[in-house]
């Protein structure tokens, strides 16, 4: 009786771990998608300003104090 109970609990643990791993992978995919969308928005904003690349680079350096 005890063996079947432990096996049942172990099966539930394994299922929960599998679900967790799938959810973590899904979260990672969503985080990557969010980063991509944010990057696209940044590029769109910067391109909309029509700033030459050299000037943009200089502006970013001055913001960072370099």
C-alpha cells in the first residue's frame, strides 16, 4: 500500500515539474518576444528622428559620460 502511495505522489511530482519546465520555457519565449518588440519600437523612434549614425553615436556617448 505504501509503495503505491509513494509512486502516485512521485508521479504527481514529475507531472508538476514537467508543467513547471514548460511554463518556464513559455515565459522565456514571451520575454524574448517582448525584448524584440521593444527593440523594434526603439529603432522606429530613432529612425523617425533622421539623425545620422555618427551624430547618434556621439549623443549616446555624451549621455553615458564617455
